[in-house]
C-alpha cells in the first residue's frame, strides 16, 4: 500500500474549504487501498513531512468526511430516479 498523500491532502482541503462534489468524486476514483481509510496511522509520514502536518489525523478526518457522503454515484442515482418519477 502506498498512499498519494499530497493528492489526499488536496482532497482534505477541498472538503474543508470548497463546497463541491469533486473531493468525493476524486476519492471514488481511487482503489480501496489508495483511499484515506487505508491509512494505518503508523505516523512515518509525519516524521518526513517538512511542514509537520499531522497526516494520519488529517487522513482519518478525510475518511470520516468521505464516509458521511454524499457520494457522486448516489447523487446520480437520486437524480435519475427523480427524472423517472417526473416522467410518470
Ligand atoms: S500514517 Fe503511515 S499509513 Fe498513514 S499516510 Fe502516513 S505513512 Fe502512510
């Protein structure tokens, strides 16, 4: 397992400061073992980070935000159902 930490931190920042679906869409596009929930919290990256970012804490929070949703796939299904209902 190797996580793309800069990519995931960008998703984290977008969750915190942007109000779009794109962070969840970007995480949806990752394999399970590349998602923030795959972080085991070992802390090795914290020692290497020149900015002293608490990466495991950020990834745990990101995993929680992602799990809460909404997820783009769910939104698409809801919209399709809504259109179907309108056409009945
Ligand atoms: S805490 Fe460990 S598993 Fe999680 S991102 Fe850092 S190095 Fe990877």
